[in-house]
C-alpha cells in the first residue's frame, strides 16, 4: 500500500462497515430471516455497533472500532450473505431505472 493510504483505507472501511450495520439492523427490524446473516451479525454485533458509533460520533479513541476493521473476513462474509438474501428475495428487474 502506498505510504499515507492507510487512513484513507480505514475511512472507507469504516463507512462501509457502519452502513452494513445499519442495513442488518433494518433487516432485523423488518423481521427478515436468514440463518447466515443473523449468525454473523449476532456474533459481531458489539464490534459493528461500536465501529458505527466511532464512525459517526466524535470519539477520542478508535481502538474498539479498529478491532472490527482488522477482522475484515467476517465482515465480507456478512456483506455477501446479505447480498445473496437480497438477490433471492428482491425483484431487481422491477426497480425503475
């Protein structure tokens, strides 16, 4: 990675992961069911919630959120699982372009 891009990457990852938290929060409020999505979210709820908080609210320390960023494999798994659920249940062709 080019020198100085670490902060930029952390910023993009923080926004992506914070948005993923909100998407799954909505998934749960709508009472949608998918075992893989629910398992991954439940296992990492506190880390994602903390990262979302640190991303959108001023905090002096970001150590807890950085913990979630360093564990990116499960975040990608959650993203893919949510995407697959949406592909199976949403009529993408029905969306006006």
